[in-house]
C-alpha cells in the first residue's frame, strides 16, 4: 500500500488583504495539480472574504469537499485555552460551544457548514472532543506540535470524534521560507513516502498567508497575551518575492502530485474509509491473553478497543451471566479523573463477591450514561476505576478464587498524551508562563476513550 498524504491549510489571516489572494492561488494550484486538500477556515476570515467581495475564492471553496473550522477568531484574547484553563471538563464543553458557534455560523453562511475542526495554534483543548459533535463536526484534525496527543501515523477515535494527529513532513518554517527551502521540502516527501508506506498517514501543513508575508499576522497583533492597540496587517514580502513563492509552490505541488508511492486524500475521503464508531463484538477468551497487567488501546482479531472499553470487557468477563461473545459499546471518557502514577497501585485482598458486585454496578452505569466513571463504589467505599480494573483482571485470570488482590496495571493509554515539558505552551500568542495544567489533566482523562480506527 502507498503512504497516505493529507494536505491541510489553516486559513486564518483576516487582517492582511494580500492573504486573500494567496488563498485563491493555493486553491487554484491544488486543483491544477489534482491534489485533494483540507481547508480549515477561521470565522472572521470567512467574514472578511464576504465583506471584501472575494466571490471567486468563496465559490472555489464551496467546491472543496473537505471544509474545516479553525475557530472564530484564532488568536484574539482570551484564546480558547485561556478561557477554558480554569473550567471543569463539563463547563469547558459548554463554554467551547457557546464561544465557537458564532464562528461556525460565519463559515456556514459564507461557504457551507464545516466538517472538521483544527485548533488555532496551540489551543488544543480536551473539551473540544465532546463539543464538536454539538457544532456539527465529527473530526478533530491536529498535529503533535500543537496538540497534547503524540504524533500518530494512524487515525484514532477520541470520545466520539475521529482524531488525526499525523506527523508533519515539511520544513519548519515552511512557506515563510519558500522558495529557498523547496529542495528540503521535496526531500521531506521522499522520506515520508518510505517511512509511511503501507497505508500509514502523514501530512503537509501550511498557511496561505505565508506566501505573501514575512511574519505571522497574529504575532504582530496578539503576542504574549496582549492585544495591540491598533490591529494591523502582517509585513509583506516584495511583489517579486511573492510571485517567486507562488511559482515555487506550484512547482512543489506538481512534483508531489506525480508520485506513485503517495496517495493524496482529504479529510472527507479518509473518513469514508474508516468503519464508524459503534458497538464491537468480541470473543472474550480471545482477548484474555492480551489483558495481562496492562490497560490501553488494544487490537485483537482486527477489533480495536479503548482502555474504557477494555474495562467494560473485564466487567462483563467476570459477570456470571456473560456470553462467550459480548457486545462492547462505544464509551465516553471519565469527566474527572487524575491518576498520580502511570500504574494503578495494588489494594488489599477482598472477597470475590465484592468485585462481582462492583462489576455489575459498572455495567449498569455505563449502560445508563455511556460514560466510564472515575470511581466505582463497593462495600468498602469506592475504588478508582483503574484499581477496579486490577481486581477484575485478577479475578478473570483466577475465576475460582474466593478472594483477590488488585494487581497494578500499566496505564498504557497515558503514553499517548505528551508530558507538559513537550507541549507548545510557549506559543508566542499565549501569555508568558502560560501552563494550563488542568487542561493537561483533562487530556489524560479523555485518553481512556482513545482507540485505533478499523478500516473498511
């Protein structure tokens, strides 16, 4: 199988008039090369195109199937992360919907409703995972540089949305340096075609405004948590330099389009190849060898389950009324969960009936709410969900035991969340010293729902 390439454009600069024509030239170049692109539009950018009378560009975007949403104002303070940093997960979901629905409407009115979301800059917030479906979007298209999720060469489910975090195979900076780094950019595609062959996914990510400017528009106006007294456009390249950059980018697109070892897809086409999220049928005994002191996203016999689903599987497996083949539903993550370690600690021995009772409660709770609870009540108080899983896994391995001890489980799903020192909290737009650790803890919580996709 070929490597799969995604080309993502973050269309955000609503202050620099020249960036509007740069967007038009990119759409033309993509269509001329025959490459499918994904275009994430900031609400205020869509509004600026309408107010400026850029009807040809708007019409061209209407013909692009993969239209995305890139926030309503991108870098205006407070940014999304700045607003949500002190809120609970549930409060964050509602706040995200309330602040971003105006931008979704801007894009929908100017072009059509977007189908995916890309966070502005480093404003990756966990609440978006459950807020996006309320705004009509089912895909979160990100990248590891600006995300809390590690780079992944396969799509995953996160909550109820498809999450893309493919490796970015372009020089940094990219188009700001064009055409000087054209050869470097082409060499990166050579590397991607080899490294991600076999149906793995990588991406190209660019901003149309880079073709015409020497500095990002938002760095000019919103750096370090402050808003300029008067908003102004980005400083521009000379007209000659702009033309050279456009010509070089057309050359780049024509060159990569002709590769036989890369298949270029947009978000919509990629999504159509993924089996929708829903119930999964599993044979319990086939999974038994794989649930050995570990808790994380797993694939067995072509079926993928999240850590949340494997806990449900454990609860069903030790239920005296379980079936050989069980239906495992899609499960949302806990709303409030924060472990102190990456491994669940062992607890004292308890009678097996205590674990059975807790298991039956868990199955009922998930059936009623569709969400994994952070705590599981038992006659001795309550267990953190990962501790319950340790007891359940031990009992599944020793079904004749009269009492069991919860053994420590490795919480593998946490490996998909970057550590704070790896995050791009030094994004120039954020206030200096900005470290929204509450958002990071929420990201660790939603990783319970992370599962590999299954392809059609």
